[in-house]
């Protein structure tokens, strides 16, 4: 993989990727971890002091690396026996941290999702150089104060001040010069950039060499680049600002020799012009026009030309938000033989990915026409950090863990199949991604799980392993060879200029972009926003983070149509590019479980495509007030419902007869869920309690009294119960379903308390159970990481109460409805609002498949929405009062609604 760099440091377990994004590694000390308060039990290792955490790397490689976030520390102090110090009297010998959470990383030296040890604990470290203990404690206390500040802007400013103070106290060590005869030209402060991380230090340039000396001495004490070996240099935008400089010592390599980010443009430009002057003739030819002429005349390949254009357009393998972008060129991933002489085997390069499917494009254009300014056609970009690591997770697992807070993506959302990924790019409502250079390189390791990573198990039961290749590829190397042959083929050579017009050229912006259906979110374009003009530090950081995570459009290189390549017709294709694999080499037939999974997904798609043909099966008026919740066991024989009349009812689905009526208190019940094995129903109540009802015993078997105001909703997954309340909290409890269903009395252990600024009205879990969305009475939408119980986004979403939130099946988007009559789709990763639809009347509840929504509202009608066009495609008369809740089964073949008219209604889509 390109950005893994030219020097592998495989033996060292620590890396900057263990830090949080935008975190710095300051210093390290040899120390002993004092375990279990037993003086003789201690573990030697390296204690890393970072701007937001403390990391301890044990010398024993099978022991886990410990990471302690400073924000989770309640107490930091020096303790233990003291030693005499002639200047300070006595000083402590032990660093004590009292924390509520510790991350365990690389246990048994295996790259895997981080583990968490939660609960109050005290961690002690004894420094080998004990006299430094007091200084380390004071540093940690200062960084701890920064991490506990309420505003992110204040945190960032305090950490930056600490960093600048450290840089000012040090300077470049001229003992690192290669020769005593070298004459220094300039010295300044900068950061060395690699994917997802930056490392601060000092830059020095002499008449012979460019040096970078990391402040922390990691990974080397100094990096040296000989000026006479430099072949290319590029100014870079970094973080949307003109602060970057990248240096290459080769002509065609993807990976540079060093990427530096300066603290001001003046230093960057002075260094650039000094190197440019040294290189003299080398710089003049590095323009888009000079490369274009070389490509036109066949002097450089299609691959080399695209690589140069990416470099000129600020794309770098060291910056995942601006990673080099390459096109899909093949459209046939199902044939046993790839025919590169057949134009039908190729993708239409004159259209962006989003416009390749005419039917999908029409829906996107309908939404675009109705959208207020500034308008955009696509709610996601063709290149982003998430997409890059989607392709590269098998060779860059630690980058994925760094980007995603210590976990991999859900197994079904991994890069499992080339053909399925292409299909999703053609048909998906929010997937328009292009490829990366590795698909046209020589290293096939990114397609294989050579590291034997445990990437999860798919719904069909299969373990995520190597990427499934098209039938026409005998193995990963053969696949890449044929991809290269396709990229360099006569057909692509004749049409590549059309794709260049879209990505780097005159169709990137303005009226030509509109005509080419090539309009992305305005914030993705260079100059789309001036971050320096935003005065509020919190808003500036949030905006910058949002843009960098969402992806950026390359810098525009051409403003007129790009000329076609001048090449003779190819009379033959290189051997092996269109031959089919033998039966023994071809991929095996998918196992039956995967076939069943595909069948289930197809049945869901069929059900949603017929949701506008929803027909009423029966209706039952069994409550005295509005229905608030519906739960159905897997058997489907009964229906449980809760109501504001304070009762839970059990209805026979077969004959419609009322089987049970239960009252837990004299206050309204707000929601209900079914625990696994269909033995227990959990109900939330306005009396501040949660009730557990045993179906087998026909009685209440437990009560959870955990809130100071009404409990508005409950969710359950993996033996954890989530309770939302008007007391402005969501609480997470240990709740073992097996213990409850076996009628054991159990103490509910509080695992976390997620605090909000106002009453929480609704919550929802992501399909994988790793995220929680919450909506408040004041209209705030929050997204929480359930591995660390940390807040990912807090967004002012609606102008009134949020009635319901729910994740899309792929967990990438979250839909919310509120008192303001709006349906809003938000990107989970970036927090960006993707869609805002104003309904004719207030919608109270819904279910959705990521693009189609079935909602119920004030009028009592059920509405079927197409979110791509932001329009109601069908209206179904239902309740005589507002619809208050909707339940849909996993197969999407049965729908039950509850209303203010005290009725529950059973519906089925007709095929």
C-alpha cells in the first residue's frame, strides 16, 4: 500500500495511530506499571505523554498497550516514597492516575478492535528516572485541564499553546548535519504529515540537505533528504489552508519522501522557492500542460498521467481527505471472460458515477430542482477518508481503527466483493465513490487478508476474509494485471479525457458541471468556505472536521475541454487480458447461507418497492387512550401494545381477541420492546420506571427505578438496556436477557450515563449496535459511540421536539422527524445535513430502508416518501387521529401502526 511508507517499522507496536485524531505525542519515559498495588509486581515499558492521553507500551509484546484518556481521569498526582532533591526538597517517585476507563490495545500483539475496561480504577507508574516524576505530573495536570474544558476551541487553543511553548524551548540540533561544511539557510517549526497523524518538530535546510527533527524523537531522531536527489516538490493545501509542502525523490512513485505542514504560509513558500531554485530546470516542466503534452503523444502512460494530475491537484497519499482518485473503467464484473475489445465492457467515462444509472439520476435531479440554494446533486463525495480505508482496511487496519474510534466497520459494510461494490456504486442512493491508485498498481495485498485480521462475521454466517474477485480473474495478481490492461487499453485512452474534464477540468464547476450532472456539496470545493473568516473557534473546528471527513474535490487544473490522446489504434490486447480462468481457478460458488442472505435482502427490496401497495388486514380498538408502543414476538402469534391509558395489552394475531390487559401504575406507558427468546416484554413509563413483564408467568417480574422523570423510550441489545428520559439523560444498564427470562432477580448495573441539555424524547440503536442516536425536546440530535460512550455529534437539528430517530440499514445516515414538520437526513460520520424535507403536516413516527420512508403523522394518513426526490409517492388513509407509532418486522413483510384513535392496525405490502 502506498501510504504505508518506504520504511516498515514492524517490530515497534506503538505508533502515532494509537492517538486520537488531531492529538500530539510529546515525550516518553521509561517507567514501570505498578500492578494490583503489589510492590513486587511491576511491568517495565515506555510511558508516552500525549496531548489528550497517556499511553503505556509494555516491553513484553504479549501484554496489551494501555491508553488512558485524560478527560476520563478524576485525579492525577505524584505519590509514593519521596526522594531528596537539593532544589525542591523532596519529590514524588510515582505518577498516580485515577480514571474511569482504560483502553487495552494490541493484546497478544494482535491488531484488533480496542477493548475497554470501565469502572473506577487507580493506575500507577514508577519512572525509572524518578527525579522527573514531578515534571511529568505537572505536565499531565496542565493537559488534563485542557481536556476538561467545555469548548473544543478552548481545548485546542490550550494544547496548541503547550505545543508552541515546547517548540520554542527547543531548536534544531546542528550536530545532526551530515557535514561540518554545510551552511544552514533557514530554520523553522513545522509538522511532518502522514495519513491521519502529524508530528511536530523543527525543519532546517542547508545548501546540501533538508532536515526534519521531530520534537519527540519519533520515529527517528532526524529525517534527512539530499537536495540533489529531489525530483519533484508540490505546494499543498492542508486543512483547507496553504501550509503544506511535499517532496519526492522519484519521478513516478505514489509515496513522497516527506510531507511537511508549516504554521504559516511565509515559511512554506520560502522553503519551496529555495528548493525550486536549487533544482532549476526540474520545476519548469512540472505543470499540467507539460504533462498533458507528454500524455497526448504517448510518452507517459494513462496511469502516470493520472498520478501527475492528482499530485498537481493537491491529492496526496499522506492526506486521506485528499487521496489520489482514479476512475472505475471496467463495468463487467460478472463474466467468466473479460473482453477488452468490446466497448460494453467499459464504464462510460463521460459521466460521473452518480449519473451512470439513469433511473437513479432522475430521482436525484428531481430533488436537486426542488432544493434551495446552494444546491447539489450528490449528498456524498466520490473520495473521502472513509472510502479510502474501505478499500485498504486489510493492509491498513490500524488506520481504520484510528479513524473509527478503535473499531472496524460492520462486517456487511466491508469491502467484501469487487462486483458488489461496483453494483452498489451504480444502484445505491448515497454511494458514488471512485477507485484509488492501488487498483492499477502491482501490490495485491490490499485484496487479501494476509494479516489474518478478525474483521467480523457477515449476516450470512461467512467470515470476512479476502475480497471476492470477478470470475474473469484467476487470483488477485491476475485481477490487477487485467485492471491495468483495461486502464491502458485503446478504449480508455480514447475516452480518459472525458473523465479528466469531470474531475480536474472544465466540467468540475459552474454551468458545465450542472449540465454534466457533476455537482457536489459546495463545501467540498476549493474556496467553498474561508475557515479563517469564522470567528467562533468551536464553529471553525466543527466546520473543518466536517469538510475533511466528507471529502474534497481536487483543485481545478483545466478550464477548457481537455484534448483527446493521439494514439494509433491497438490491433491486439496483451496476452492474458481477455482469457477466462479455468474452472479450478475460478471463485467457488457462494455457500447456501450467503444465498439465503441475498434472498432475504431481495425480499426486503421487493417489500419496500411495494410499500405503496400497503393494504389493511385488520384493525382493533383495544385501548382507551393513544397507543404509544408495539412489540411482536418472532413467532408473530401475538401483538403487545402500550398506551397512555397506563395499560399493556396482548392481542391474538390469529383471531384478534384480547388475551391480556396489564397495568403497572396509574401513569402512561411510553414504549415497549421484546427481549430475545420472546419471554419478556419491557415497558417504559411516565412514572420514571421501567417494568419487566414475564409472558410465561403472566406477571411483572422486575422493576428498574433509574430516572428522575418520565422514561420516554427503551432499547436493548447484547445484554445492555438503554433508557431515555425527560430528566435529560440516556442511561445504559447491564441487562442479561437470559437471567430475566429465567425469572432471576437481578441488580441492574449502571454502565454509563449519557447527559443531554434537555429532556430526551427518543433514541435508536444502529443495526450493528455500535452507535446510539438521541433526539431531545429542544430539537437536538446527538450521535454517541457505544464502545467508549462518547459523544460524536451534537447537532441543532429541528426547531422543536424530535419525535423519532432511526439509522439507515448501513448506519451511514440517520433520519429524524420533529415538531417542525421536517424529515431530516444527517450523515453519521460527518454530521452534515444531507436532506431536509418539509411535510404538509407534522410526522410523528416512521420506518425506512435508507431511501424510502413510511411515515405517519398528524393527519392520520400513512405516507410513502422517496428521499431521493424528497416527495410523497403515495398516501394511504389509516387512522382517524394522528399516527403515534409504527412497527415493521425484519423481513419488511408486515407493518403494524398505532394511533391517537386508540386503534392498532395490521398492514401488508401486496406483491
